[in-house]
């Protein structure tokens, strides 16, 4: 065999390959830390200093023992330690294993990872190089850790009883039994070091067993991550393990963590674009936690859809606003926008848990922190907002409308809560005014809503509609709590006063609602159908409209203004953002985005033909379309970010006043937002006037998704809105 062959053969041993792998991994850690800037440099300094201090301590201990024994033996040198092949191989194996596993879980390697690895390497070095003895000790630790969990659970009494059980099971018993075990396996007697390591391992494994409810479901369902390098990302699994919820601010959350919320590919691609654009937080940066729903109850057969057929186009519109604002702020200011995506799951069920996570991670989220969104006006949302405000974290709601508790008041009536849209009472009054103008001789308003004590939006809307119509002596109202209460009196040609049917429920029930109307009216049409603002989510879903089988018109309130309301500077900014992220909407590079509702013919009639929102273009259905519309939820979310960036002071953590004082001190005057006539003024932590107007649009027919009118139907136009 040639000299080169013998050299290669000597290198290709498990021991040498293990050392090479450890050196390569260490090099990668150093490179990654150096790329992290000053923080990475100091991490390396800290690790090296700790390693040097540890080695110095070991040498000092050896010299002290030598001096006390009177022997004249030199302390072991570093080369001799490295030359101890079995012991160094065990140390390298344990260190390499810890680094790889931790890096996989967290998605990063930080200073504490390396320090823990060094500590475990020292433990491995102190153990005997006898691998059979190490196996005996490890097995003993696992068995007694399991016993510890069982005994601690069994003793549900006083704290003293549990502590006694843990002490016996985790410390005393393993040490007592280990001597018998090593004798049984014909191993040398244990030293005090071995027994100490055994006790520590048993307690550590026992602790993991006690806390299994916190981490095991997440690991099993790809929803678990240790705090990442930013200390912000926190994921938890739902009780059934079907999906994740929590905070996500990095696209590299680790092997046991989802990289995005939900299963829809368009949604996850958008989330990853936002998370990839996040920069490490620096002084003056704005942190926006977007709170809403992105995941849903999965269908029985799996797949990317939802069990009830829902989709999240409006939520994606808000996320697009976050993405556009990220680049705009980075391009035009000296600071950045850091977006944290918070998924509270379907119907924002975990909004309260999300609020607790945000409050717990308060320091890691930076000095300029705001929560934007909210999803639905439910009891869980209101409680979550109250908790955030109590912690001094402002909340901006682009589309929450409920005025539960006090008609016409904001959903949460406290400083620091800024509700951009007007309350439900304003929408109810708009409906009553239009119906009184159209039916001066009287009418009946049938209000469909399934009662739900926890849904403050629909409950308050029904109450506001009843109150708004009540002063009209020629009008009457009926609350229909179930679909079977809808009868033929709502159809054209029915005897009696004209009856208008009003949908005051959640958009997820709208498809069943229109199907009931089809069944009741048959070939006839309903006299007039009006829908609440929640239905604008249904209207944004082109597929739902196309399969609705409803060939009649519907007037519905929208979540925000259209493209035509933009100021010229805002139009230019958003157009450039859309073209920059052209690949998210299926656009070719350099292709121009043009608002359909700014064309002369659309401005005159209000009708958008072949309308295609950004979301519809991104969906790339069987009939792809070119985007020419922003969607109804993008502009309020965009305005919320710009308002937060202008409103929140750049005060440091140490100079921040108490929560109530901080929120009440928020103020700004005359901030021009994205649309004409939309100016924000905040005084004493409250928005003086809503910035989102009350807008009623209509579709005719409902099942033609390419047609929409950005104005009420002719029968509901007020005199001032009618063209001569």
C-alpha cells in the first residue's frame, strides 16, 4: 500500500472523523457568530474566557491536591489530556451531539449553547472512559427520573410531601441502588463524582418529565421551539395537536417548529417573505405584533384547506400591508420595522394566550412596541386587549367594530386602544337612513343572526340596528335567530310592507344564508339584501362568490376604502411596493400595477369590471387574473403601521413611564394617512375621530366575482350621492 493510501486509511477512523466534525462545526459556529457583528464577537470572547477560566480552575485544583499530598508530580498538560483517546472521544461525542440537537431545535447556535456544551464535556471527562459504566449510570438516571415523575404525581398533597418524594426518588434512591448495579455488572465502585453526576442527570430528566405537557405536544406536532436568538419566537400546540399558535418572527425557527402559520401555500409564502425581511432589533426600530387568525380546523381528510371551507384573504391583505411597510420604512427612515406574526388560531380562540406571550417577551420586543389587528370582536379579543393595555402596550385595531357595553363607544374604551373604524352604531344608522329614504311609507327589517354570547360584534350590531330603526314610526324590525325563520315575505311581490333582509352574522355563515334565500324565493328575487362588514371577507374570496349560486344583488359594508381613495403620494408608494414584490402576485418583472377604480369609466359609474385583487391574483386559480385592486383590508392596516411609527416615542426602557401614564401620554395631531380626507389625531391616548369611513358597496349578481360596484345599489343611494 502506498504512503498516501496508508495516510488516508489512518485518517478514516471513527475517532479522527469525530474530531474533524467537531472542529468543522466549531468553525461554523465562529463564522456565524462573527457575521452577527458586535454581539457575535463578544459571544466568542465570553466563550473563550469561560473555557480559559475552566481550564485554569482545573489546573489550580490539580496543583492544590499535589501540594497537599506532598508529591512533586507536575499537573497534567493539555497535550496529555488530548492524547487520552477514549476520554476525549466520549467528550467530543457528547459535545457534538448537544450542539447538533440544540442547533436543530432552535435554528441557531448561541453563546449559552456553547457554554452548556462545555459544561457537559467536563462532566463526560470526569466520568470513567468505561462506556459500559456510563451506560449503567445513564440507564439508572432514566429509570429513576421516570419514577420521580410518577411519585411526584402520586403525591398530590402538601409541598413537603412532594419534595420528600422527589428527594427520595431522584437523589437518594439512585445513589443507593447504583452501587448494587455496578457490582451486578462487575464494574468498579462508583466515586463521589459518579454519584453526583447520577443525581444531577436524574433531576434533569425528571424535570423534563414534569414539564412534558409544555414541550412534548409541540415536539410531536412541529410546534415547539426554544427561544431563538431574538428571544421572541414562541410556539405552542393546540390541545388536539392539529396546529400551532404563538409568536413567530424568524423564518428559521428550528426543526421542531413550523416556519409559518396555517396550511395555505399563498399565506405561508407571504409570511416567509415578511419573516425573511426582519432585521435584528436596533434602537429606534418599530416592532409590530400582528394579531389575528391564520390557521383553522383542518378537514377530516387533511390537505391545505379548512374544515368549514373558510379562507383568510382579508388577513393576507393585512400581512401584505406589513410587508410593504417593512420595505417602505427601511427605504425612507433610519430605522426598521420588525414584524412579529401572532396566530391566535380560528376565531382568535387563543388571543388571551398570545397576549400573555407578548407581555412575557416584552423586553425582547423592543422599546417601540405596538399590537395591530385583533381579527374578530369577541370576548377573547377584548380580554387580550385589556391585558396588553394593562402592561402598557398600545393596540391599534384596523377593523374591529363592536361597541358592546356602550352604543357608539369603542370596543375597548381605554387609553392606548385606537380603533380606526367607526363603531357598529354608525353602520346601523347609515342603514336606517338609507332605508327611510328608499321606503318613506314604511318597511320591515328582518335581521338574521345566530345568538352568540361571546361574539360581541354580531350581538352589538343587532342591538344597534334595533335602536337605529326604532325612532321611525313607519318601520319595524324582527330578529331571526335561525335560517328557518327566513320566509317568503322577503321576496319580490310578497304582500305587506316591503321587507329587507339584513345579514348581521359572521361571514362563515353567509353561504348558507344566501342558499336559504334561494330556497325561499325560488325563481323570484329577494326585495333587498344588505350584509354587514364581516361579509366583505366573503366578497374578497373569488371562489366562494363563484360557487354561491346566488344570482341576486347584495349591498354590503366594506372593511376599508378602495384604490381610488388613495392620495397621489400613497398611490405611488404602494404601486412601487407591489411591483417590487411582483413575484408574490404572479406579475412579470417590470409589469405595472394600475388601479381599476381610478379609470375614468369606473370613476363615473363606480363599477369595476374584471376586478382582481392582489389576493385573487396570488391565488392563481383556474382563471388567473392580473391584479388591479388592493382589497378592502390593506389600506387600514397600512395606515395603522404608519400611525404607530409616527405616534410611538423613542424613549428607552429605563425612561419609560408607568403603563397607564405612557398610554395616556400618546398624542399626535393632523397625521395625513393614505387616503384623501383621512387624518389621524390622537389625544390622551385616544383617537379623536375614526379614520376609516362608513362605505356601502354592492355586487350584482353575487356569483359573478369579476364585478363589483364601489357604491351602494341605486335603490340605496342617498340624495346627495345621486348624480343629476
